[in-house]
C-alpha cells in the first residue's frame, strides 16, 4: 500500500528532523545520529520487511524504564538540565514507538512527541540554521499529516465496509431463493473482506500521485506567505516577544563589571560572538566607513584592590544606577565632529542577584540618544557606563538591540580624546570625584613611584608634560623586546609574595591586555596622573556583505584612559567646543599588537554570508520591535501598519494577564493564557463545525442514521461496479474521462450493434438510473429496486450464456 508506506517514511523523516533541531539546541550530535539510525532500521526491518516488531507489552515496559531514568535525571538537575532530560525522554520514546507495528494511534503519538520535541528545541536555540531546518520540518510535518489523513480515511472506509458486510450477511436469509441462486446474486451482497480492502487501498494509492504532492506543496507555500505577511504586519510591543527568555545559557556571552588579573585570558580564548555593530552617518542615514579598528567601551574600573598573589579592578564605590539618567539628545551638544549612529546587537549577561545591578551595554563614547534609542537604555554619568535598565520581575532576553549616537569620529577616524564638559555644579562635583578616585595608589604598589621616576629619567622624558609621560610609558610597555604577550600564565616564574602588577613590570614581564593596562594605569598614578581601566572590545572582524563589525569574546580588551586638565587639552591637535570644557580623557593602549591576521579566503566569505543571515534573523525575526517593523515595511513602501491599533491591542492583552514584554513563551505558559487559548481554539472549532453543518444541508441532515448512509453508498458502488466489471471482461471498459451515463450510452449502442433484444439493450440505462438516484440523489435502495436490478442483470447473464457469439 503506497499510502501507508509513504506515511511510514515521512513519519520517520519528521522524527529525524525534530531530533536534529533538538540536537542543535543541546549541541549534542549523538541524539540526531541515534534517531537517524533508528528511523532507517525501523523503516526497513519493521515497516517493510516486518522482521522486528516489538510487542505492545515489551514496548510499554521499555517506555516505563526510560521514563524512570528521565525522571531521575529531571529531579537531580538544574532547570536547564531538566529541559534536556525532557528532550531526551521524547527521543527515546519515539525510538521505541518506531519499532512497533504502526497503527493510527501510534502515528498520532509520534506526531505529538515530535511536536513537543520541536517546542523544547525552540527554547534551546533559535539561530538562523534552526529557522531553516524548522522550515524543512514544517514541510515534512504538513506532508505527513496529509498522508495520515488519507490513511485514516481509508481505515475508516474499510471498517465501514466490514460492518456493511455483516449487515448484508444478516439480511441474506430474507432474500428470495431465485436471487440467491442467481449468477448475479453477488451484486446484492457484500464482497469478501480481502477484495474490499484491496479496492480501497487502490483508491488510496491512486490518490497519492504527483498532483497530490504538488497540491500539498502549493498549500504549504501559500500558508508560509500568509504567515510572513501576518508576522511583519502585526502590531509590536516595546520589546521583542518572539525571542526565548534566557534558556540558552550555553551560548550566552557578554561583559562583566569587574576583572581579576588572570581571568581575562580565559575569556580571550573563547570564540563565541559577543556583539555586532554597524556604523551609520546620522545626518544622511548612509553607511559610515570606519578607518582602523574601533574601541567599544564597556566597564570603567577605577578601584585597584590588591590581594595575596592576585588583584581586582572594581568600579567606583557608588552603585551603578544611583545617578541614572536618560541619554541626552545629541541636538543639544554643539560639537563639530561627525554624528555616527551605532546599531548594536549584544549578547546580554544578566544576573538578577548581582550586586552590580543591571547589565552593561558597550558603545563608543561619548554617547547620546538616537531617534530610535530604547527607553530601557540608561546612562550613569558618574561611572560613565551605559546599561540596560531591567525592571523588577521582568524577563531579559539573551540578545538586545539598541542604537546610540557618538561624536567620537572625525574624518572616519575614531578620536583618542573624549572631552569632558561641566555645565553645572553637579557635573563639576562628579568630575572631581572621578579624578580623585582615578588618582588613588594602594600602598602595596608604592614602589612603582620610584621605579617609574627612575625609568623616565633613564629614558630622558620631559616630566613636565603628562602627555609625554603617558606616551613614553605606553611605548615602554608595547616594546616586544622587553615584554611578551601571552594568554597563558603556565610556565611563568611568578612571585606570589608581591603584587602581581609589580611582579609583571619588574620580573617576568609576560601577560595579556589586563596586565599591560594595569601596569600603565598604576605607573601613571604613581606620577600623579589620574588614570583608569576600561574593559570593552577592540578590533573585531568586518563583514563586507552585512557591512557590520562582528566582535567575539576573543576580541575583549582592556586599555587605559588618562585624564588631562583643561590647560593641556589645547596641546592636542583636535577641534573641541570650548564652552564648559573642563578637560578630557585620553585613550592609551599599552598592549603589544598581535601579528595573527590571516589572509581571507572563500571560506571566510561564506562564513560572512551565514553570519549576515544570522544578523538579519536576529533583527527582523527574533527581536523585531516597532522600530525594526517600521524600517522593514518602509523599505516596501508601507508606512504605519498597525501603529494605531498597537496601544489598544497591548492594553487589552495586559488586562487579561498576557504581557509579551516578558517573552512570548513565558506569557503563554501562564494559566490564564492557556485558558484563553483553549477558549479561542474551542470557538474556532465550533465555528468550523457550524460552517460544515450549513454547507452540507443543515441540522436536519444530522438526524439521518450514519449506518444507513454508509450502506447506501456501499450498495451504490456494489451493483454498478459489478456491471462495469462484467462488461470490462468482455472488452468494453469505462474510461476515466467517461461519466456513468456516457458509459451506459456506449454500452446501449454496442448492444444494438450486437443485435440483442430490446429489453437487454435497456439494462445499462436502468442500472445507471438507479446508480444516480442512490449515489447523487440521496435515496435509499429498496428491496423492490434491488429485485428489478437483479432481474435485469439475470436476464442479461442468461441471454449471454444462451447466445455468447453476439457478445464477443
């Protein structure tokens, strides 16, 4: 049977594709490989050959055993590992079902388990590859459901035929003896079960043809197009509701608010993507080409806390957010530099229990609000840090997209000077506290004062200029003849009895960016120059296809910012607004450059294409907000779609407890959301049922007994099909393009040409008349009508046997 064979293969393919989606989320390739082997084996040895079929009792025992193991893993794991335990349970249960003899019930079980599998997979990974494979899964699932519907209908018809056969057998005793002994008596009774099953399966096999698959694919494409239009036109809330809320912890990256010497090396060995950023000229809204590698600042650290054998860099004593304010509009800042918008998509790390509060957002400083800067993006002027304001009880998605404007570029170059303006007393007090904190030198490193003074004297540096001191110390640390850049501290002869920065500068001189930045900051402080550590990202990889920079964890970097007073600023060759200018922070990078740049190949171009596709997927599918929606629709010439209904729709949903700002899946998991969803589904099903009732003749039709309709349909097929088969054996079949009436006319003409008697010539039309009355006129076959048909066919059979030469 082609239908069932196609269904078996398609069901196995759905199970494999679902396990692949799950394996991508878990980053566990053994799950899809296991399911692939099980699917191939079960199709060949269970479905086709029938050699290996688990009895029901053994299959149930296996499932109970698997459930016990999964429950043990579930209760002994963390929340995310519990999700993995559920996912593994779904895979193992499907494998057991695949090795059973398939029934409609088991096909349904496989479909439900596969759907649950995809739901779990969507919580673990929603990358662009996942989206592409999900599209393949949907096509296979849609095809499998269509095949299952055909298979189900054939099964129901076979059951109805069997019941009709029993009824016919019971009524055979009431049939007259002349009819029972007639050659045409089989026309009045049900055929043997085996022959009926073969006929129905043939109908199913003829249904599953090329046209069927074209029809299914066409319907699928129409549904996908409608879904895309609906997705991009539906009103949006302020935050993304489609991205999963923080369940893929294995792939999350981001920034922290403090560093421990030696810790950054582990981060630099991680190649996971941390953020993507594109630069646009805010005035003309076109791509802004950046010369050189940009520096994106994150955490600003001023407190150096030595410990035995190690040390920490911490932010200022004030909690981040204590002086929180909204970003100032760039229109109020009369600067002459270029206005460049930074569109950043960052992987957020947020720990609600952290003492440092909300997550940091990297950017190039100074920063100002853009036209589409989200309200959740806030600025702390004291710590000079941009962060995401996460309200209490809110769920934070893994990725966050925001836009800010900077004035740090001039003629495509990022300036190393960030001006500081004090326009009121509060800003003046803030600057004094920053300078005081950035000048503190712990007693454990006081020896650096004398060491640095001797070093500057030896190198003949003019110590009256802080700029000359800073540049010379920067050159001293970047000298590859004196210092060695290394991510590993193994094999380094360290002295744990002294401060690690002293040990680095005076002894082993081997480390990575945090060691070099710490050394320069403390050496500057030892000479009375305020300096601080900045941790962020530097370098990155430019994607020419997507026209954006991609930063990985390995691009994390630490550098130094030193403060220069107002009287020193004019010595720098930069153009700054003088009103309210109090000084500037100057960027210094003492880390030696690494010569690890490789020539780009075709493989890199392919990777850039996939990476750009991931960026589009993130921005215009997963995290689409009103700004992205408006931008996407504007490119198509559509403006303000759904904007007027946004407030009403979101307020209505929130009034019943559904807030998609907390994440779509978490909102739908609430009891009230599930109840509302159940009510909506019930109403839709009820409306569909009502439409079906109206379409098929109203409520009165439901009062007709179901078994009567089935017997009528079967009877109409029986007596007509037997006549058709009778004439087919004699060289006159009915062609596919012929109707029953046209076939009867052809048979009548043939009988006339065969010189048959008039009553014989009328038989085909009489049989077809009764067939039309029963099949299309919705009439029941009476005993009198059956007697008339039987007499006609008996007469035809008798005449043929008496004079067969006229019928060949």
